[in-house]
């Protein structure tokens, strides 16, 4: 099953990841083969939001879609991309004092379009369904002005193509994750489902503890079909005595890779 051009992405999850090289785009991937999704030039994400994706619509326009927390930010109109200087003005939703925590950025026009997730996307994860729909999963605590608890939420963003200017926004799904997750990881599987792995069931510290650890995985589908209960993943389990042990409790955003089944 080939992926369309709009589904070729680079996913950067978390902060402090520098020099991710992605100048090779894998866009025609058979269902029965191992695959890796790569894209775009060298990017420094040391100050990137918790979730970033880059996509190209069918008209050849590159767009980035960002989601983050609703804290004050100065990354909106007025940012100097040559010097890196922030905007002098806080980036707010029109007519409010609420900071924008979702936006679409056009790499060719330097234009921004605010998006409005309905639940808190901070410390979420993301991956793609086969038709190019972006899935954003999990999140954090409720926020101001109706921003809902995001820990178990599933959000989707339509891929286009857009007839002119894109107008889609994040859509909150009625289906939810079976477990509350903060800092989980997500990965598209070869059957088009999305694997959701690990995390914690409470936020606050960028550190996991045995009392809030979620050492399980679950699988979601684009059609919201029923799926099996979360499955324990022993490699993510640890005890309270191991709360500060590297390689044990430092397991938020667990790393994973698809490999070919050779059995």
C-alpha cells in the first residue's frame, strides 16, 4: 500500500534533538516491507514544541503543523527567521488573551494560520494514518477557556489537498485512548494502525516514577474500531526503588523502530 506524498513526514517528538537529517523522502512504501519516514533538510529542534510535523500537500506547497502547550509564546508574526529573534508580541488567538498552541506554517510564504485544538496537546505524540491524516495522541491537564484534559484524547488533522488556502483544523475524535498517557510515543504500523507506547498517567515533571508509569502499549485505528486492551511491555516496567535509575525511569517518549518480520 503506497503512501501518498502528503504522508511523507519527519516527526520530531520532545525537545533537545539536534541535527536530525531528513533529506531523503520515502513516499512509496509497500505494505509488506520495512519502512522509515524521512524528509526535509537539517533541522535544529532544541527549542521545538512537543510535536512537529512537516508535510507537503498535493499542490507542492510545504506546510508545517505545530502543537504545544497554551503557555505564553513569542513565535508568531514578527519572528525574525534570519536572526532567530522572537516576535515582540505574544502570539494570541484573535480577541483573546489565550496563547496560540496550534498553528500551520507555510514554508514558502512564511505565513501562519492559527489552529485550535480542543484539548491540551502538550507532551503528546503523533503519527499518520495511510491516507495522510495526521493523528495526535494524548496530552496534558485541562487549560483555560475550555481547553479540555488531553491525557487520553485522539485528534486528527486532514491532509488535504487544499483547493487554495487550507482551512482544516484539529478534529477531536469520539474514541479515546484506553489509558491516560503523557509523553507516550506513537508509530504507524504496516497495516495502517498506530501503535501507542508508554508514557505516564500524570504530568508535571519531565521524569517518570513508578506510581504514574504506564508500561503498556495499545493500538488505534482510523475507523475507531474496537481494539484489544493495553498490553504490558516489561521493558518499560520499574519499581519505586528505581525511580532515578537511568535506563529504567527515564523512559518517557520511548524510542522504537519498525523492522521487517523475517520469521
